[in-house]
């Protein structure tokens, strides 16, 4: 067959044009199919973010590059309450949040933070990987959120102050203390006669620095990584609550993922959570010495004194009524009699 030079050039131009039109689609196919945002309120140096970066890399590799998880630490996308709203609306896909703050939306999510309930970590993980954790996850899912199986560790919480050590419940009377925006935290410190102020974590350092409050309470890992020792003198080892981070997902975003990707993402999130638990435990074991070297003064406390005070103040009986008989029964089966 004979083809003129003009027709040959025209055919060549069409081929080039078709290639140019098709090229962007080839480029997109080579990139991630799914790009999701994960927000948290902790510094980049905290074990949560160290393990999250490893987790994101593992998910990307295991998914063959189909899933890209972008991490936004240090409340970059907003305060806890703002980011919770974004997760619910779909502006953020994943968020790790304390159950005690989540309780503003899902009241039973705060049950693991009951004051002076857990004696040690063995009791914590037995409960949170068992019946109590399953109970809380079921309540969270009723609020149109998905939640991963393994809760991440925040730790046992200690009380820091700029004015005096906290040795007994009497030392909390009239004390101005920052607490997260959570009814359980507020009511517990009110039961001790303190003056709790609900302040989001991204504002804690400045609130302590400007003396809006005289103290705060957090695990040692956060006291260290957020450099709260720069604006606090005393650290009282109250161990008054254990707190963890639920790994939350926007329900629609989660359900959009194919089943095989859901399995990959959930596997690596839960595995990273277990590693973070070990990291926090190891970090807390060494931090008292490190913080003391930075000038913090530590003192021990007697948990029985504080627990007895809460019983006399009807704190436990009041919260039993709020959580309901079923929820309270699950808690006491996990930690023993409180009320």
C-alpha cells in the first residue's frame, strides 16, 4: 500500500497527540491511589510519631505504593476538639485521641480514665485488650466512627506544679490546674476541691508560662517531650489516671478502602500501637532521672488516700450512675471494686 508523506506525518502527529493525552493517566496510576491524613497532638519526638512514621512507610510498601499516609503531629491541623470535628466531617481521615476527650462525644470512652482505678500496666492491658476495650470500641462505633483494635499508650498521669508538691488530697484544695476538655477530669479535680481549667493541649505550655494555671497533669513522656519541665518545678507521682489514645477513622473514608487495603492499614496501625506501648514504658522508666537532672523535684504519694477521698466525695457513685450499671460492671470486673 502506498502512503503519502503528508499522511505519514499526520499519522505520526496523531500518535504523539494520543501519547500526550494518555501520559497524565499513566503518571497518576504510578502514584498512590489513596492519600489519607493522620493527625495527632503530640510532638514529633514522642514515640507515637516515631512509630507512626515507620507505620506509614510499612503501609506504603505493603500496599505496593497504593496507600500514602500523611502525618500531621503537634496539633498542626487544629486543637483536639477541632480535629475531632474534622474527623467526623471527613476533613481528616485518622486521628489519635484520648478516650477522656472523646467522651465529650461518646461518654463511655472515658471509663478507662477513672481516677485511681488501675494499679499497674498489667491490669491496664488485660482490660483494654479484653472486655473493657471491646466495650469502649462498641460505644465509639455507635458515634459513626471507626476505631482500630489496639489502643496506644499515653501512660499513667502525674501532677506537676510551679508552686508546691502534691502529697495529699488536701494539697489540691483551691489549686489551679489545667485539665483536658473532659467532664471526668474536671469532676475528679473538683471532688478534691481544686479549680480545674479545661485547656487544649496546644495551649498548655503558654498557660503554665503565663500563670493562667499553676499546674497540669500528664504522663512523664509528654512532660519531657513537650518540655513542660521548663515551666514546672515539682512533679508528684500521683498515677491518678491511666490514659490511652484510640486510633480513630472517619467512617466513610475507612469504608471507601478496598478490603485488602483495610487489612494492610489496620495490621500496621495495630502493630505500631504495640511497639509504641513498649516505647512509652521504656521511656517512662528512665525519665524521672532525666527530668530530675533538668531541675524537677519528685515526690511519691499514697494512692489509697486519694481513692478514699473520692469515695467519700461520692465521685465513684456519681460516675457509676452516668456510665450505667452495665458499663460500671465491666470496669469493676477489670479493676476490682471501686464504689
